[in-house]
């Protein structure tokens, strides 16, 4: 069996794979361009998914399983993969810890007016009348109550917050006190002091947070986006911020990245911008490899139904 990785792996990750699976022919490359003709005879492909094309799938006659070392799948050639009935798995969930911490950090800096105090410090301004508030007793509404959303909820509960969630099924989830669906999400928005968007990008979630949704939010609530930039109508968000409907926004993802230097988000006093880093962690690849190795054992033993994070490409997640 040949396994090709187009994802750049650390030396320790490569060594561990070679030691744990000595009978497998591994090829470690960086990018599909470097993989080249090797795609033709690989059975398993490790990739970040961003440079995989229809042509690659067509050439990969032996390909049976794609392991995506990321959570987002929007750049994958879905139709070509579905036509071949190729198995796709990803590392959904390994971002939960860093993205949960990022979200709480963003909420705390909004509540404690950290940006204002940093500016005051730089201006040597001793100003104690800045209005701060507690998270305790407030309500957070989490759009996308999967592994990341549940970790956000767990941390919020530690701060004494009430947790609401939205998912596609409406089924209960750990740490979510009340679950909503897309059809009932307005009730979540009306109650939430913080709305945290963790939605993946699918045909159903594109521009999900639009003018109507922002208008449904509790006036003066805060919005945080750690999901996908294209799930938010950015113009509608700016209008909501300017009108005071949304008190502030913490944004890690955007419709177009990098964010254009002339984008109004940059100069908006009530917006905090980070460059798509909420999921970064020094433990990222180690966690990804743990999922891959467990899945590889299942695959080698013909237990494809047990593979972790198997993706339904018709849904996009």
C-alpha cells in the first residue's frame, strides 16, 4: 500500500508513522505540485485539501481514502470525490481547545475593555471610569454546537454563563443548556449577550448571519466569528455595528483572506481583528496524527465504518 502526504509533516510525525507502520510505503511531499505523478498509484492521501483538484482525483486511479488534516472542506473537489465514492475523513475537533480559549479571551477583552486600557496606557492616561462588566450571569448563543462549540460552552459555564446552541438536528449536546435549529435560531439571537459563530461553510450556511439575523440579536450584544468568513454578510455586520445593534465584534475569519488593507473592519473602533489564528496550536499536528493513526488501523483491518470524522460530502461536513 502506498500513502502519500502532500501536507508538510514534522520530522517527528514522519518518524512515528514509519515506526508504527513499517510495511507501508510512505511518501512525504509538500503540496500537490511536488506529489506529481505519485498521485497515480497512491491508495491514501494526506492533505490540507486546499490544492486538491478535479484533475488530481481523475489521475489518482488507486485512491480510496483522503485524510484531510484540517476541519474545513470547502475547497475540496466534492463532485469528483463523490463520483468515485472515495472515503474522506478530517480532523474535526482537534481545534476545540485553542478555539475555545481564543473565544473566551475575546469575550473577556470585550467585557473588560482591554483595548481601551491598552490605548490609555500608551497615552499615559489614568482613566478609571471606563465601563466594564462581568461574564457571570450572561447568555452565550453558539451557532454550530459541534466539538468546538461544546468546548466554548464548557468554558463559558465555568464563568457562570448560560449556554444556548444551534445545530442542524436540534438534538441535545454536552454543555448546551438549550438547543435550537435554523428555523428557531431567532429565539437564540434575541436572548444572547454574546453570539459565537462556529458554522462551517456549506450551501445552507453561506451568508447565514445576514441583515435579518443581526437585527434579531439582542441590542448591544457582541458577535464573535471563528467559523468561516463567508457565513457572515460583512456589509450587514458593519451596518449593525454602526447602528449600535451590535456593540462589538471579534473576527478571526473573513470573506476574503488576507483581509484587504482598505476594508472598513480595520478602522472600526468596535472591531477586533486577528488573522485566522484561533485554531493554531503547537499541539495541532500531534493531535491530527493521533486521529490519522487510529483511522489507519481501522482502514487496514477493513473497518471503514469505524473511521473517526468520516465526512458526508453531500452535506459538506
